[in-house]
C-alpha cells in the first residue's frame, strides 16, 4: 500500500508574498496534502507580528485554488522560545494531522539564521526550494506601514505580492487596527534610533500571592492596553533584582518594603531570545516573588507608565495569551506552568 505523502511548510507569514507562495506551490507539487505550520500564533499583535493567525490563514488561502484549499491544513503553533518544546509541539501537531504512517517532507528555503529550524526534524525528508530574490516580508511590512497612503503602498508592492493578497490587505487597511499597527511601527523605528546598543537589560517581577498573579495594563506606545508583568529598564549602577522591585513599586504601589519583597524571592530566570521584543535586543531577568495566600490581596493601583494594576487568578492566565505583552506569557509559563506539553 502506498503511503500518503504530506509536505510541511513552516513560517510566520506576516504578510504573504510571492516567495512564500512559491514554497506552497512546490509543496503541492510534491505531496498529497500540505500542512502550514503557522508560527507565532496566539500572541498579541506587535510590529513583527501585526496579523493574528486567523488573518494570516486568510492571506494564505487567498492564493490557493479550491482544490488546493481542500488539501491544506493549518497548524497554529505558539512561540516557546525553547527549541525542545517548539520542536515537540510541531512534531505532535503534524503527526495528528498527517497520521502516523504518512511520509513527511519538510519544504523550505535557507533564507538566513532564522532558517535553522530546517535541521530540527531529522526524521523527515527535506526538500529545499530556491528563494526568489528581492522578496522579503520585513521589507513588505515596512512599505505597507510606513507609507502615507496604504493604497499607494500596495501599488508599489505589486511585483512582490499577489493580487488576492493585495486585495485582502487593502480591505484590512480600512480597519481601525491598521492605524494602531502603523503608529506602533513608527514608535519602534523611533525607539531603535534612540537605543542603539547591541542589547539592553531589563528587570521584571512575577508576583504571586497564593493562586493570584499581579499584572499591569500598559500605556502606549508599545503594547497599549496589553497586560504585562511589572518591569522596566535597568538604571546605571543598579542590580537587576533591585530594578525589578523598584519597577514593581513604581508601577503598582505594591504596599511592602523592598526588603520584605526581596525576602519573598523564589526564583530567577533570564529571557534573552533575540526575537522576544519587537523593539530590539532586550534581555530581561525575571524574578518570581512568591507570597503565601492572604485573607485579602494587597491593594495595588496602576501608576507611572501603566494604566491599571490588577490581580488575576492563575486559572485565568491560559486564556489571556493573546492579551499579554511580548513574551510575558512565556515568562509566566516558566514560573507557573501554564502550558501542558
């Protein structure tokens, strides 16, 4: 009996261009079915990820024939910033869609250092496709979000982006979300001109009281209205744990003295993936301050550069992934075990 062949294509597709379309056409030519592994799913929008995973699925589908749509499966996968967990999630998801007996072929092209994932699945056959020159999603996003007129931008993008995707983007640009993404894109560009070092350090505070976790709702321009753990940039001459405690008090008016907060330190972890922040290379050391359950939760209030400070029950956090800033869901998961592997 002939085994079914299933092609796997991995990407974020944060603005689908013709180079990515070529990968899918190659995949359909090789296999009975195609699985699109959609990276960076479930997270909140940011300048690197302006489109949620359902919008990216729509862009991918716009380029396919009806017959191809019937042969395509979309597998959303979150960012773990941990290759072992990401590889396991992809492998498990692909096997669930393809079946245990399927012949799996990984289709891709070697673009740059971000293509290292192609070596992460040695049990799958690999088919490399030549990359189309001068087609890059980052450049396309810059054109789309930096132009004064999105329609003019889409005209400029004609050689690189198919007509169905341009039509989808044109309709999307009429929504309020386009203006928000455009403003944040500009804010990041300004931020990077100001902060030009190779990397910067921040300190974050994960504060738990019994089963409750303290989060803050951000002001703009980055991640406005998204929830985050308290934290911020390291001051000159400051220890990282002192930075985390200072930011905690400044942003929430947490009603304990720094020494009492420090005494509750339960764990520390560094988060330094180069892509964890759209603003640039920000390395953070997150500190878990764990307090026992109390009859009444400490009173907090949003101050400084946050709109609100609030306690959430641990059980609420799993459903908040798309409303958390940058990689803060990953930080919370590290200390609290939110994701079941």
